[in-house]
C-alpha cells in the first residue's frame, strides 16, 4: 500500500505540470512522455530516480547511489556519483550505465554540466588536477562533440557552464568560477558571466561584466540573459537584463527588502519574468522574490522562517511557480496571484523525457 500511495502522490504532480516547463522532446505526444522525479527512499535512505508513465500508470524505479547534479538529456538522466565521481546515466527502461562520452578520466578533478532546456544537448567542463578548464558541447547522443575555444582562467578559478540554449547555439558560462565553494554559503553565485555563440563561433560582450559574485540565468533560446546585481554581492539586488542580439540592456531596481544573499535565479521562456531565492544571512529566514522585467519591479512572493524554497520553473501560463524544498525535497506549486502554496509530491520533479 505504501508504494501505491507513493505512485498516487506522483500522479498529482503529473496532472499539475502536464505540458508545462518540460523539454520539447517530451511534448511530442503522450505516448512518448515519461515524467522524472528524484527522492530518497524513506526506509533505506537510498536516492532513487522515478520514471512515471502518466497514461499507463507504470513506473520504473532506479537506485542511484549517492547521485547528485541530475539533468535531463535526450532520453536519459545524467548524474554524478558523489562517492566515486563516476558520471552515470539512467533511463526509463531501467538502464543504468557509465555515461558514454562524458567520463572522469585520469587527472580530471571536477566535471560540471548544463543541459539545454529541451534536453537536446549538453555542455560540460572538465577541470584537471592542475586547475586547467576545458569546455565541451555535444548533442544528447554525443554527435557534434567539440571543445570550445574558451581560455582557462587564472589560479583558483574554473570555467562553469550556466545555460546552454536550445539548438546548441549559445553557451552562457562563468569565466572565473571559484574552484572551491565558500563553506556555509547558501547559494552558488557567478563571478564573471560571459557568452559564446556556438553557431557562428564568436564571443558576445555582456556590458558591465564582471559585475559581482551574484546569480545569473538565461532564456531557453539564449536571447535574454539576466544577472542579479549588488555591490560585493550583498543585497538587496537589482536585476540586469541583456538582450543578446541587440546588445540592449535594462536594469530593474532593487526592492526595499532586507535580504543580503540571493541565488537560484530562473527566467521564464519569454524572458519577461524572473524569480530567485533570498536570505538575510547564511540561514533563515528565507524568501522568494519575483521580478517583472517588463514593468521593472520586484515583489516579495513568499517569506519563510525556516524553509528554503528553490524556484524550478514558471508554469500554468506564468501564474504559478514550481518549487522544491532545498533540504527536504518534494515539489510544490505557489500561486503567484493568491499566494497559496500546495505540496504536490514528496519527490522533486526533474521534468519529462522521451522513451528510449
């Protein structure tokens, strides 16, 4: 019964997010669509991937030992084993194997990646024991694999892919990311946001960069890049918006709110709305802030004394935020009009992929 209830809980979310904020490849038709969740088994503590077919109700559960950095690519989920550093992939057929073209070879200390929103391609960085970074991109099946001509940064820094656009046309990356994260820091931030146009092999200037150690994000088509902005990375935060093709930029003023740290920045598909998490310090209280990039205003969407909610996506015509509890997991929907918060699953929703 316990397993049946778990599947029913997943069904609530599937109905809630059908067709919203999922890779394009998964929207080709219901027959090819599988929703993907990650969570811990309550009895064993093992991390598991759940692949759920919303039509048949059938699900596949895959144990992913110490898995982290999950991303949807093509018809599979890529992740890293935290204990060994091995790069793995799993799919809805229950297949679990080493990734075929992203591997931690001898002398590689770190590998980090960013998948395109449609799941069609992936960008990743390999950082050697000597601190040298190499950036690569490829289609989901490994075709078109190439190294990008991006110079490795100085000592103590690495390249880090942030956002790969659909069609593998553009990569937004941090050109000077710290090799070691700051202990106790609640958010990952980026030192020097840059962009490279893969399709015509040229670098794009983002005026003002480097600005601050702050969050950044990009629209799925790569046209819009956004950046939180505050002196020394201490808020409240303004939001800078770049229109990449024209070079135009706008600044949304900082709100009169007491939050000094921020991250988890996301952008809707059209580049008109953004959301981010914020905190007064390295712990609670936490907040969710929504930004209207067109109206150039920010507002507090939710505050919490203890729970840090991380925005995942805008859904339901941008009227709702999909969230996860960063510590406890699970998935929630926040109605941006009424402020109502609904828990829809005890697992974290990753998105949807096609069947292999």
